[in-house]
């Protein structure tokens, strides 16, 4: 069990801009958290599936999310 409440500083969580409400991350906060979690998983043996056969829908989902987010930059 990992209590990520102990890792706010390492995650670079900014409560004034990374929360949707009092207890839920917004897009930017969840991006920070998933980046931190992804690094942890990678460092502990989880393979990167980007660009691999049978994972095309994951790549497409990332493309669509990035396209959507780019509208707000």
C-alpha cells in the first residue's frame, strides 16, 4: 500500500490549481499524479505498451486527449 498523501511535494501537487473541488483532482492534477505513478510503475517493472500491437486504442485515446487539451492552451 502506498499512501500518496505522503508524496504531495514529490508529485508537485499545487492545491490552488490542481483540484476540481475539495477532494478531487482536475485534469492538471491528475496528469501530475499519473505521471508520478507511471514513473513508479516503470521503475518497478511495468512495461511501456505505447506503439505496440494490440494497444492501438490506448495510443488513439492519448491522441484524442492531447487534441482536446490543445484547444485550451
